C-alpha cells in the first residue's frame, strides 16, 4: 500500500482513494488532487483499497480496470454493493465498448480512457462531489457482454460513443443515430439493443429506403387479408415481430410524409392497427432510428416532419466518419485482417508500414464499410504475407466529404457569414454601437468590450446549436471546445438550446 498525504491542506471529509498498479499514475493523481484540496490515499491494487476503505470512509474512488491482483470492474461492483452512493471514476488504457458498458452498469460515475487531461479528472471529481445521489441514474444489474464485432476504436469520438451507450444500458428511451453511410449505424443500434433491458427480445431492422412507398405502412404495421389487391392473407408487420425488443428504422429520412404521419401517431399513442384492420395492438417496442441525412434541413425543405424529429431525437448518437478518427485505422485493420483470415481459412497477413501509411492518408468516402471490403479483397488477392502499398490500388480521388462533412462545412460557412455580418458596417453591431454612443450615459460604461464579445459569441453559439439540433456533443466538436466549456457558455450567454 502506498499512502501519501496531499501537498496542500485537505478539505475536511473530502477523501479520495485511488487504485492503480502504475506508480506514475498514482503519483500524478495524488499531487494534482492534493493541490486541489483533497485528501488522497493511493494503492497498487483493489484489495488494499478495500481493506483501507473498511476502516476509513471515503468520498470518492478512482480505479484502473486492468490490475495484476484483480479487475477494477470487480472492485467497482464490490464498492457499489457496500456503498451504493459512493461515486467511482473508472479509468483504463484498454478502453472498449464492453468495458464502458460494464463500468456504467456496475455503478460508475464516469469512465475515462487513458491518457486523459488531468484537468478533466479534477473537474469530474468536483462534479461527483457536488452531485446528489438523487440525480444519479440507478445502475442496471451486472451482466457480461461479449465484444461487439467490428465496433472498436480508441479515438476520443468513439470513447464518447461508448460512454453514451453505457449510460443508456438501463434505459428504453428512443434513440436517433446520425452518421454517414458506412460508419456502422446498424452496429451502434445493435449495441444499444444488446446492452438494454430488452436484450432478450428480438432486434428487428428495416431499411426505409429499400421499401416501396406504397408498402411501407404494411411492412411496419402489417395488414389484414383483403386490405388491398394482393393481400391474400394476414401479414404481421415489424411492430409485431419486434414485440418486446427493439425496432431499428434505418434511413428514416427517406420515409414518405404519409408514413411519417402514421408513425408519429403510433409513437404518441403507443398503439396501432394493421392496414385494413380494426383491432388495436400495443406497440411494445423500443425505437432506434438512423439517418445519413441532415434532418433539420429536410424539415426546412418540407421533407420531414418536425414533430416526428423531436419524437425520435430524444437521445441523439453521432457516429464519426472514419477520416475523423484516423487513429483507429490501424486497430480496425488488424481486426479485419484477423477476422477475414478466420472466416476464409487463409493465413494471417499483415500490412507494411508504407501500406498502412497509405490507408491512414486516404479519405475513406465509404467509411468503415469501405475499409472492411478492401481488407477482405486484399486477403483473397494478395499472395504475399505482407501487403505492400502497390497492392492497395486505392482510388486516386480528391477528398470526398460525406453528408455530415458537407453539412458541417456549410454550417461553418453560414456561421462565419453571420459573424461577418454581425461586425460589418451594414448590420446589427454598428447599429448597436451607434445607439450606445448616442446615449448620454456611455462615458460611465466600463464593460463595452464584454458586451460586444458576448453579443457575437451568443450569435455563434445560437446558430451552431440550431444547425446541430441542440446536439451538444456535435456542437462542441464543431466549435473545437470541450463540453464543459460549451455548457458554461450556454449558461453564461443564455443560449437557446430548446430546438
């Protein structure tokens, strides 16, 4: 056991216990948290921490997952059994979806992938100390889940996605998944289902873009015999087939307006009837929808119902494009090579440094699906054990931004335009200054700079949150700031986030 006193005076009763087999990590946390005013005790394993905690009450625990003398997840579960209200922050260098889900299921306050900004840890500790027990969601019963095939990534964007799915583990809220084609939206939908209370029920997927408009209602809600020409027998729709489980509506943006209206009524009322029928059936499904389209723009253009959007977008999930998480490409390449070798019964191949560099530089308009198909093809067609750069034969095209990059770039252009107008002589800012300096009391003002900056910042934040439909994760990424800064700006500037 390694105990150190904090370097500054500790706050009475604010005691933090740390478990990590990495001496350097323990030292960094002791020093940083000690300077923040906490009393910190650190240990090389979970058993030593538990022995100490049995005699000394703690206000918060920070634990690594992989330690030689027991898993941090097991430590988390033991602590939660003993003290359900004790906040525990889990950190790990081996971050996976399974770890994130298990951490939240076992009661973790937060989950951090190493390496992390120490200021982020200090902020989390402060939040955990301040948050009351009543405001924390109750964790679900612990279960072990297998690693979700192909759903891997160590990038910040993927870790944020993992954390959000983990927080949804005890929820049945409606989810709308945003992302380009080929990013793995159906994998995300399956992960949401597999880590939900409905995991024992069916997962039923339907691609709205692949169904003729005149058959969508029949496919969703079923039909009775004789309901229309060709209806020779009763047909059970996807709402019935998915009973007790999850219904995944892929490419929801391609749904015709008439079917949107019917779907909205079902979501509002919780029941439906088959086409041509009179029997009312309960809609016992959890809805997860996905789209590669920019639905707010579709609403403006009259192609998508605004009220349906808000019904679906209760929990928005954004799946990043592959080019926005290039650091995950080597991990994905290794995964797809191993899986293809096993599936095809071929010797395992590997990438040369030059070929891997080529993959890292490519823009991947088809995203993860394109990468997987390429690896599969290379496994079959490359005779050598090592795949060289000349084997890749990647398209020699310029950057091909997908739908979300187009929307993002257009959003930035509009925001830049708005800000430019705000400071131009022809628009509002100059009129504001004219009014200000014509006021007899202007000489008594000592905060003109703050007023002008706040005026511009509010316009910027208002517009970005409008374009991202209030999605704070997407807005923070677009602005290049973290979510804590975004939250503070929203509060300080009274930004409108009710979209």
